[in-house]
């Protein structure tokens, strides 16, 4: 039998191991990038980030937009929470105008003449802690909805025997004004739509206003 070709002796058969390892690493990286969503898809825009052009336009329009009429439809005292009903034709710029109005009214002391106080007798004020949920659909402007939202998405499913799922109630919120004067770093915040910072859940219409 003839000896193997001297030129072929010592040569590897197939791909070099380094090429194989490099290919595996690239493949894993592409796989991870495909299955893990980008952070910008998880977290909404925050106050220190550039706001969208849409929100900037709403803020500008809100300066001259009329504040819509409101009707208090629910007051859950133990949760310091209220629900307000606005007309169904209320625009987003009017919701922003209402959020700004609620803030100004709380700061100048006139909010108690418009809605029930949430912390009567509190040393920090009558609205030291408050969650105001704004709806335009009367089917959701009710105690059951704001109880679900106030408890939060982390609560057990049977905590309240509710016929309104949390995810549905969240999407029906037109605006949200939250006050906690015990929290010095951010005593109040407001948004179009609804967002739960603790769990990172945000409605589709969520936009931070302040």
C-alpha cells in the first residue's frame, strides 16, 4: 500500500476549532439578541429623557386647552384614591390640562373644594397621599376599578373578587395623578394613561407628564 501523500500529513480534516468556537459564540449572541427585548421596549420614557414630539405637542396644546368637566364617581378612603369621570370626547391635551389643574389646585389649597380630601387631618395636608384616576368610560369609573389599580399587579388574583381584570382597568385610565408628600425625592407625578413603576407595567397610552 502506498504511503499517504506527504503534503497531506499533519493537516486537520474539516474546519479549524477556532473557527467553530467563534461561530458558536456569534450564534449565541444573535440568539440572545433575538429573544431578549431591548431595554427601551421595557421602560417608558422618564422625566430626564428626551420627551417624544407627540408629548411635547400635547404639553403645548394643554396650555390653551380647556379643563374638562369632572364628576367624582368613586372615593376609596382607605386607599386614598379617587376616580374622576370626564366626557368621552375629552382629548389627551385636555387630560394634560386637567392634570396640571389638579396640581395647581392642590398647591394653592383649592382642591378640597372640588374633590373629596384623601388624608383629612394629616399634618402634611388634606392630599398628603392621593391617587386620582381619570376615566372617560363610566363603566370603569367605579370603586372596583380603582381598588384593583391601587392594590397593584403584584397582588394575588383572588385578593379582590373583581370582575375587572387589572390589565383591562389599566388600559381604561385616561390620566393618573399621584401624590405622596412623604416621598421627598418625587412628591407627585402625573401621566397620560397609567404606569406602575414598582412592577414596570405601563398602559399603551402611557406618557409621563410630570
